C-alpha cells in the first residue's frame, strides 16, 4: 500500500494500549514476524531450518543452534541479535533492516518474557468468566464484556438509539424489510407501556417472520457463492439452482441447528436414509463455477471445482485459508501441503449429479443438482497444485483433518467420508467452527466482526477486539443447541446493540477508538444491494412478499443482457407480480448480472464472500434517481400516499410519507425543506402540464390530476434518495 | 481491509479531515492523489485495447518465413510432449503457414502484415513485444490473468489498481471507463471488475446511443430545473442528517449525488462529437459500415463504426484525464475461417487505432497516454485439426508465445522486443511473463508493483503474483 496503513491496520488496536501495558504478542509481535520474516522463515521457505510462523517450530530454533529467544534477555536471543547485527551479512532481514520502532517492540517483548501464547483462534474453546456487572448499563453478559473494555479506555457507551430507530434497525437486520406504519404504531404503543417487553416481543415476532430466512439466507448464499448460471464463457443457465436457495431459506426459518446445517450441506447424502431435503442441502457444493468453454480440460476444471470446495469449506467454517497450501505448506499457518490434500480427498470423492425430488407444491417431480459419493477416485498430492503432476510415489492420500487441530474420528479409516469431515467440523473439540460462526453472526448485526477478518482466523487474520466476548458467544452458541435465532436474540437485546450510531467527537473518542473497535456506539451502514431494492418496493407498496420459487427476471437494460457471451442468453422479463419480487430472487447470471445489484456491491458469486464491500459511488446515485425500477417505485409510492390522503393537509401527508419511508416523523426543519420542495414542484408542474403528464403518466389516483400528482412523485423521489433511506441506523 | 477502515486510515493520516473526506472514494479521486506515486511517472493514463479471444500473432506481427516453408509438415514431437491444447489433436497436427505478406515499416524496420497497413505507419511510436507468455490457455481464465494478474476470480483489474493508486484527474467523470464493441466477451463484466477493491474502483461502462452511462438520463417529466431543485433539497436534508449522525459517509453520499449531477452534463458532452472536425471523424472512420463478407466479429452490422467511435471516445476520455480506458472487442478466437475473420477484425481496428495514436500525438497527449493493444494469449503455428473437421482453416489457443504492442506513455518507439523461434512456438530471447508486463505497466505509472498493495483477507494483495518474482522490463522504457 502506498501509505503505511497496512501495517497500522494490522496493529489496529495497538494504539489502544498505553505505553505502560506489556507488549501483546498477537497484535504487535506476530504481525511483525509475518510481515518481515515469514517470506523466508515460514511455510514456503524455511531458510536455516527456521520457521517463525508458529510457536512450536519457532522455539526449536534454526540450524545455528543458538537459542532464538531467551526470555528477559534480548541480547542473548538470536532473534534480537540478528535483527540488530552490525554485520550486514548477519543482519536480518537481508538488505532491509527493520525500523527502530519495530525492533523496539521485539526488544521490549523479549525483555518482558517473550511470551508466545497459543494463537487465539486455536485455543480450545472454554466458556469464559463473565465480568461482574459494573453499572446498570451492563444488563446482559455481552454488555459486561464490552463495558469492561470501555471502562478501561474511559469511554462511556453511547446512549440508546431512539425507539423507532431501534425498530427499523431490528427490521432491517432481521428481515431486511422496513416496518409498516401499522407495525410502527403498534410498537410505539407497546413501548410506552413496557419498553423491555415491547422489544422482546418485537424481536420474537421478527425471528418467526418467514422473511428472516430470506435475510439471513442471503448472507449464507454469499458464502455459498450461489448463482443461477455456470459462470465462465458459456455461463449456461442453472434452471434448478433455486431449489438449494429455498432449502437455505427454509432451514434458517426453521432454525436448523448450525451443526446440523453444516452436516447436511457437507454430507446430507451420506446420512442414514437421507430425505430429499438432506440431499438438496449438498448442493452447497454444487454452487461452484463450471467451465464448459470449448477445449477446456474437464478433469482440470473438476480439480479446480474441488479445490474451490475445500477453500470455501475452510473459509466459511474454520476461518482458514487452506487453499494457500495447495502448492506448498501454508506460508503462515501450520497447515501442510499434505493436509490440504487430505481435505481435498473428501471432495475428490464427490460427484455432481442431477436427481429428481418430489415437488413441494405438488405436481411433477423437481430436478435438482446435488453431490453424490464416488468411491472410485484415488487422491494423490498434486505437485505445485498441478493436476497433471500427482505424486504417485508419495502414495495415496486418504481423507483426514489438520493435525494441529483436534483428531478426526473416521468411521472407516480405509474409506473416510464427507460425513467424517462434517462431524469433525462441528465437533465440540473444534476450536474454530463455533468462533467463526459466532463472529459472522455478530458481523451481520454490527457491520463488523469482533475479528475483522471473518474468513481468516489464522495468524494473518485480525485478532478479535474482545476475545473473551467472542469465546462467550461461541460457547453460548454451542450450549444453546447451535441455535442461530437464540444467539441473534441474545445479541440484539443487549445494550451494546441498542446504542445510537452517532459519531462522537466529545471526550477525544475518535482519537482513542477511531474504528469503533471497542463498540462505543453501533455502526451505521448502507444496506445491501438486494435490500436497496426491497426498501423501494416496500414503501411503494409494489413488493410481492411471496417466499421462494424460481428465480425471476426484473427488467434490466437490453445491452447489459446482450453482454453475455455471444449474446447466448435471452433475459425474458417476468410479468405480473414476479417483476416485484425481493432482490434475492433476481436470476443471477454470473457474466451479465443485474446492474441494479452490482452497482450496490452485490458480490459476483464467483467466489465465497463472508463480508461484502460497502462503497459509495455516483453510479448508485444515478441508479436510485433515474433507473426505471426505482423511479416507478417513486411513482407508485406517490399514488399510494395520495390514495391515503384522507383529510390530511400537505404537512400531515409529508409526515405520513416520512413514517412510511423512514419509520419516523420529520423534524420541523426537515418538514420545512421538503414542504418547500413540494411547493416549488407544484408551481413547476402547474407551469408545465406536459411535464406533469409525463411524470404522473399512469400513476394518478382517483380524484387527483397529473398536475396534483406529479409534484408528489418528484418530492417522494427525493425522499427515497435520502442517505437515511438506504441506511440502517 | 474493508472500506471503512481504509477511509478511516485516510482520515487519520490526512490533514484535510472531514471536509476532504467527502471527496474520497468518489470516482476514486483524491483517495491518494497524484503525489502518491513511488517514483516519477511517465504515463498518466492508459487506453487498453483488449482484443479478447486471442488474435493470431503470426498473421499480424510475428513474421515467420520458415513456418511458411514448413506448411503442412509435422513439428518436432518433443515440443508437443508437455503441451495441452483446447482442440488440437497432437498426433496428426501439421504446421500452417501464414497467407499474409509482411513488410518492414518506419525507421526501425518493424514488421507488420498487410492486414495492418495503417498501424504500420505508426511503427516508430510502437514498442512491439513478441515474446509474451502466459500460464492459461482457456479464454476466461486467460482474460482474468491479463486483466487481474491471476486466473482466479474476485480480484481487481489493472484499471482498478491504477485508479486505486493514483485516483482520477477528472472530477466529473469516472476514472475507469469501459467501451465495448461487437458481441460479449468470454469474461463479461469480470474484465472490468474491482474484485476485492471497493466498487468505486470498478470500470464504468460507457454505452453507445443517447444514454452514455446507465441511468444517466432523468425520467420523463424531470427536466434539469426539477432535477437541480430536488438535488438541492436532498443536499440540505442529507446535511441535516450529517449534523445529527456525524458520519463522514453522509458527506460522501452528498458528494456522490453532486458528482452524478455533473456526470449528467459531462458524459453527454463527452459523447457529443459535433465539435470534432470532419477530418478527424474521417480519420477514425466513423461512418464505416461493416463489409458484407464480414466474419463472426460483426455482432451487429455496425461493429466497424462502433469501434471507430470507441477509439475517438477513448481520445476524448484521455483528454479529460480519465485514468484508464478499457476498450474491449471480442471475436478473435479463430479456430476456423482464420483468413476472412482476421481480415474483418483487422479491418475494423487498423484505421481507427492508427488514427488514435496519431491524434494523441498531434494533440501532445501521446507522451503521457499509454496505448496498449493485446489479448489473453496467442494462437498456434499448427493448424487446428479439430476432430470432425475437413480442412485446417484456423489455429488453436497458444499460451507459450504471443504479441502485444504499446505506444506512448513513456515507452520506446520503434522497438521490437523479444524473439520467438522459427515457427513462433516459444520465445528464444527475452521472454516476458504476463506479470512482468503488469509490473512494467505499473512502473510506467510511477508505481512499484510490490508496493501497490491492498490488505484483504489478512494478506497484502497486489496485481502481480505473490509467489512469482515479476520483473520490470527496463528496455521498454524510453
């Protein structure tokens, strides 16, 4: 990077520790070793037989035999000696000595005892002691962990968000749909009676809403790299892909325990007498791309798909970047190349197959592509990851785990299966899975995980800001029967979650916690691409709320559809209510996806994604201002609003519009600005009836005219372009 | 690293504070500013002409008389041992000479085939590289390799990296613009994706027709006055929200809407060619119609005209400081019918590309504008003998050796770099891996490919491979 930010970022929380505090190995020393030393003393190269990327190997030292670390004595420690040696031939790293500031960190660390704790994510998961309640604010266990850190930094937590803000936050976080005015009113009434009970009832209602599965299902589909086409040049349609998407929605709505959720997707077909649904679940691994370009080597592509399955599994469940070990041992984590192929062996014995399952809605059987077992294929280590260079002499490699983690129980050591793998992943002994899943759930509720690298818990990942809280969440997830819904409920009822989003510049807080790592407030963030669409269609009253079914084709520009390879796919626009389905049902054509999704950072589904980017561009502004879908929504919104005019005057009607769109009444200032805009537009369209006709077109409710409706359309178009409209506050 | 974090880093390392922040991440300008190059840049902007599908180098640039002599003969089987092909059957494959006449051009005596008579007149501005090689031999992975430096998905393209590094010089247009002609490419939208970089670094597609950018035109009944009025109110309301929440992201949003408004004027102005002289329009060949006997490249009857227009637009974009223009044309995948197809495509691109180079030069822009012509890989000297085909009329994919050329932007004109063997099978001198090309490209922009990194998923990622040592080619630099 051009600035020194990458380094600052790794050291992220360093600035939080005062000079008196001892050096923290995980956040201060290890990033330094990885960055400065691992290229030659890591998994790829072990010059002088020295590896500095993990404790066990490092402490063995190198060929020189001199002790690498003598606790308390930097001068006697080979590590420090080499970093500071006068002789350029002896000094490390060669040619590029470390800056004094980094050498100082190493020196102080050794002086303080050179503690090299086991990596935070590899430690066995234990339920940590919950700190005592230090103040009434710390109502829940979560709050106590958070407050302890805030207190240490002398930062008071933020006040709670306004009740209606909290309501909209909960709706967007749990279902991705804004509250209706009726829901808003009922909430306000209940809140006045008993806020705590009101909140709990609201959360319970949202968790049982069928839209919960859509919202959280879409998060999971990002990780599953779900799409409706093959990808690559040919990018053929996958007309049955949606069956897996619906499986995900249903499983999440039913709150299928996450261990079961894991087992079924990994190995549903290998369960005893698997149900059709359990077989469908394995389509998680059918979501890989498939290159059918003429002249591709299909075996090469199969190996590529298999590697992707290994990588996706490891990232999504274990937070490990095992794919780095396909050509050589992992450069930073204790994963050998051989272990990569042990993992690979499980998927190497899985084939893709089309099967028929009963159609849930009755009628003919439904086709779906799933994974089945193929016990025939032998796995060898692929030298340099090349499928043409199997290391036959090295012998066949059977499915197996990663040695530095817990042992894998295999039913039949001669023929280990994906089911063994699945059980190993969700084993209580596995330190990673529960931590990874809990961190990801947290991330979806705060915008950031406690560890900010949700798919990399290895030594290159970011250490959690609150390691004990993460462990508590992970243990709670497991002890509460791996229930996603229970963990979400626990989190959203905490005071930590309920805080306001306002950025505070009092009490020097930005200085002390610029990234809000201590959770001194909630994080404000723009909603995801699909939700942008859902919001517009909800306030306009156009949204078709049906759950699931075949993917749909909302209108997209012709020249976008034509950019699929050789124009080989026709985008036949859906008719009727299917034009207005939620964003997650839009047919996802990998090489020519809907620009309304892509403009708002929707992942391209070519790789597994745990955390989406959030950017802010003029093309987004152009989309919501001008695109036909959003513009039509503004027209429909106006028609809907004017139909509900009743006895309301303009101010009251604008207030009503605010409540529909933003779940709150406008302030006096806001009402003045928007009221003035409406007035200006009324004059404008009075003067230009043709423009009024063009704008109001077929969106004029009974009793209104083009001239009376057009100013409302123009005004509501601005209301639904407010930053707040697409923001989860 | 996520955008929030990087923005925060910017904030903490920048004196401009919140006010300056509003402008960051918008069309990518001022994220780093031009002052952030690692060393003095030669090029300020790039026009990358991407001929997707793999043009036949030995019919355009890499003159191989020996290959013509060996036409119909088998080649040394040793060379074929480790090779894999898309369609070619090794056991029966025979060499296929080129029907094209080659002549030398310019002071430097650079070779060109008869298919590119106009580009040949720019020989002394051209740096021709005949010894490129890549690791991929299927289109989409190969195209990703060229655009992203790696055949895998989810990575930023060159244009994203350069904009990320340098920002845009134009405050009314995106810093990375994509122009397409003809049918869709294998890679589709992945050829201008921003990968793990924020989408503000993705290429923005400029379209033909009266709406040059998607959603640029206001809806019916919203004229400029109504738009301005609405945006003024929007700005006031968003500012109130900012006073409340103090989230710098709101300032970015305000600036994004203002920029969108300016684009509504700037983009049509860009596409409005009425100010161009007749001589200019004619030199690019804007009114050309596709010849009737055209190949698959046509996609529509107006590919030639569209490509000409794109070349002219590329100059207008460069003139306005747009950092990276990706000009994509697919249909160079000539497994059969090579001769007529190549004639069609070369005819399409020869005149306008030559006009572009000369036009940039006349306007004093060529020195700082790097024009690149290239593709994902090359084609085999062997004729393609796909099963079931009667005659060999095309060539298969060939990653071992291919040709690209550059002009302007600080590269040496009149240089022919690298050499392949007698039949064009593999480089015999100065082989250049695709990543070496990337390293050199960044170098021309004053960027060190090892230091232009972005933290993602716990690692510092870059355009060039992390496991292979890529080298800048100093010989190309003037």
